[in-house]
C-alpha cells in the first residue's frame, strides 16, 4: 500500500486515529498531510492576547507572569482542602488568566512557574469581567535551547485547525510522525506545468507548509498547493465537459417559418442585443449532434425567461419537446401563466382558435388533481404537449415524454444534480440542457462551481424597465422613518400601483417549549423574526387600514396561493404581505414598491432577488430595507451595500467576500471528500482561470490521464469515482 494511503491507526495508534477521524475527518496519512496549518506563530512575536475571540477554542504562545495557589472550603472539601491554581500569562499585548481546580492543579503548579514559556489551548470565557481559560491544555517550550520549538517548527510554530478533543500541538506532533511519508507523495501536476510556473514539487511543498523556516517558505508552499486544488478540480470538470461533447444528441434546428418565427412576429417589442446574442449562442448549441450544456445567468429582470422560451419553441419546431423545471409551485404556476400569455393562440395546439403552428403548454405539479394530472401525462406521452412546466413532479417515474429534446432548469441552486440528471434521462438520447440562474455569480465561482457548463450572461435590462431606488430604514434609531415608509406605500397605491411587504417568517409556527421564556444570551437576537401573519394583521388595523391587504406564504394550499397571485396580478389586491415565495419569477409590472421587514435577516443576493420584483413596468420602483440593527454592525453595512448598487454581479462579489469560503461553494463538490483548503475562489481568480485552461488542454490530449498517474490518484482522492459526474452544483 502506498505510504499516503496508510490508515492513521497503523501509524499513530487506534485512540489518536479515532479522535482524528471523528473530529477532523482524517483517516489516512495523506489526509493528515493535507490538513494544513491555519496560521503560524513566531517565537519572537507572541500571540496578541488582547484580540482573543469569546467562546472560541484558541491556541496562544505566552509567558507565565504569575502563579498562585489558593485553598478554599467547598461542599466537596468542607475543611478548606479545595485548591485553585490561578496563572497569569502575558505576551506583551495583554494578560490572560488561566485557572485549574481540584486534582488538576498539581502538574501545572510544578510546571507553570513565572518565566516559563508555553503554548496554551482552551476555550475563552469571562469570569469577574476578565478573560480566562479554564483548565487549558498546554505544552512547554523549554529553555532557550529551543529544542521543543525546533522539533515542531524551526522558527515558526504551525497552529492547526483543532478541536477541544485535539489541540493544535497534538496534531503537530502527529504530522511530525507522518512527515517523512511526504517524500512519497505522487505529484498531480504535469512536470511541464510545474516547471513553467516555477512551482515547488509536491513533497517539498508539504514539508514547507508544515515546517517552514521562513515566511517565504509558507508563501511558496501555499502557491503550489493552491494550484493543486484548482487544477485537480478543473480536470474533473474538464473530463465531464469532454464526456458531454462525445455523447450523441438530436440536433434541433427551428424552421424558417414555424412556431418560433410566428412567436417572434407577434412580439410587441424588440429583443435586447444581449437577448439576441445569447439566443444565437443557444441556437448554435442546439444545432450540434452533442448535448448543449449551458448556464444562462442574468440580472434580475433581464429577460431570461424570454430567451429560454425561444429556445423551447425552436426545439418544438424541430419536432421535440421541452421541459422547464421550477423549484416551487408558485414559480411553476407563474411561468406557466406568463408563457401561455406571451404565446397567446400559439399555446392552444389542438384547440379551437389555436394558430397553425400552435403547440400545447401543460403544467405538472405535485398538488394537481388526478384528472388534470392524467390529462397532462397523456399529452406528454403522445407528444401533444410541446412544452411542460413543472416542479419535482416532472422527475417521477410515471412521467414519460414522446421525444424530450430540451431541459430548462430554473434557479439551479435549488436542485440537486441527481434530480436534474433524472429528468435528462427521460429523453431517447440525452436532451440539450439550459440552466438558468437569476443570482449573478462572479466569474471565478462560475468556473469553479459550474465549471462544466458554457456560460452566457444577460447584463442588459429590456427597454421600458425602470430604475429602482433603494433605501435603508433604521427602525430602531428613527421610528418616524418606518411611519414614512408606510405613507410611501399608501402614496403608491393612491396613484394606482401595488406593493409587496416581505417578512422572514410565516408566523403560525408552534414555539419550541424549550425556547419559550428563555432569556436571550449576550449578543443573541432579542426577538424572533417578524412574521407575515402578524405584520399583515397590524398593517390592516394600523398604517394601511382601508387598503386591500392579502398574505402569501409557502404553507398555503397551492390553489389558494395561485388564487392570491392571480388577484394580485389582476390588480384586485393593493398590498401583498409575503415570505420569500415571491423571490424569483413573480412578474407583476404594476407593483412598484417593496418594504422588506427585518431585511438584515436575508442574504445579499436574496435581497437583490426580492428587489427585482418591483420596477418591472414603466413606473420607477422603490425598495425599503427595514432593520433594527445598529449603524456600525456588519448587517447594516451589508444593507447599505445593497441600497448603493443595482449591479447584481458587484453584490454577489460583496456577498461572497463577507461569507466563509465553505458557504460560497456550499455542496458544490457533491461527491468530494475534501473542500478547498488554501484556494480562495474570490481572491485566486487568476489561478482558477489558468488552471481551467491547463486542465482543458491536458484532458483533450489524454482524457483517461494514462500518462499522469499522480493526477489520477489526486482525482480519486477528491471524488467518489461513481459520483464524479455529480461534481458541479448539488
């Protein structure tokens, strides 16, 4: 067995290996070698005790300034035999108290003498208004011979991502044990790539990341290991792209005077340049004998649905069927309604009054009645229906297509890849695939997460769209601002327009009895999020009294949801108080104002999505972000950023910079055993772009990677073989 695949229990013993597996997910020597230090301490420049975070496990290097043993009486030691050792440590920037009790005082009382230097690890808490570590683990750094320090790190001490059960230095010692095996690490990078970029060989990079002598060692090692992560991931994606291009598909070319031409003729407006350009890219893909695999991302309101509909019509023209998969029933119903309205008599195939080239557009959702469902299934199986719009119900085994030619997935991040592929499997040959997302994605994330898709971007708003003014309403600091917000809603309604009020919660949830009456801890939210049902009632009795106010949320019966949306779309409702079910796809041009309650509880891209529901007609839009967060808080700064720009790509970058890297990728690497450790998708744009180009060239020359055994091994470590196809967004 290769040294890096050796189980840790053989090398470190069963007990240590068990803790490493349970708490850090490390099972082999290779796993441990790729568990990199989070940061490094310099012996001459100790940790800043002044900056310790509360309630976190920390590792500090400091010197004992003072140690005192106290005796006290207690229930267990009524005669004053209880003992408490208080040790004060310092690093020049601040002081920190360590406390040991009972039988745990003897060893530290002998070892932690004034002047002793050591590494300490524990959870930071507060006692008598002073920071302290209770019963910290510690490791002495003996004398000035520096033997212990040298054995760990030369001039720099690595601090590892650790847990309460496994302190950083214990991980460091385990790494020390397996480090000789790094010499046997198979290098995944082709020699020419490594030499061309002056990157370290992998064994040297592993030695330098764990045992650097200088900061330059760390920089060189990180530069090399970033390339490994970017390149191996991009090779996996490139192999999927390569496999896709070799699958057969039926070319779908629209006729010159068929359904698509008839639809274009009846459009009351001209497509934007962006829509025309993206449509050409899609039509070129549809005409090839291999499946299209394209991501269409666009600004809120940029007309993606129109582009997708024209692609579906082209496929129907060419004798195939098209399916649109939507994440919610509200959105599926909305798409069905807007598409049949846009098509008019062209959507009435087989019906009296249907146009010559007409087809049938059917809806399929889980809550449909039996008769309507049976009729829809029959229309799909016979080919009578050219277009179907539905939810997860489309994926069920009973659903059979006559000739499925195109799958359009709306809001990709809501679907697992398995679900998407289940729908694609319903074609006689693999159908073409168009994935749409209204959440703009920075280029680097698109290359990492959707790396196997060709990308088209719609960044131009159609003519007639109006600007949206956005403002933060600080309800706690300036309550009169909130009163003014409701006045603005009334003013919009008085001019014949409509408004949305969005809340984070429905309001009919049963309170958790464990939480009932519980006092919020320091820094915890003082109240639950505002709820649709409560806010609608308060508005109807108070500031919006006399207006027609209705509610919409995800737990309503689908027929009731549809009826509420129809009334709102028809202008029979003035104000719709809703949850985020209106986040995507809802299109009511007469709605001009939106008030988002507790806006700080929503993410940046979600706020941008919600805001896109207004300003869809000729009148300007208004979005008011209501918050009780203080001005200096990060949440308030996030809201200020949303209010300051309508550029979704800029906002998505801000959003990702404010979140942890793991959140960015989410389940991006479905099937991957390891997430990115040193590669940062926002900062390392250049590395990702170059790795993508290099990966494409390598896979084109050697799809099975027969000449690159190290790369094959790294791929196997990243992926479960049978799930490599599910690499992209899950």
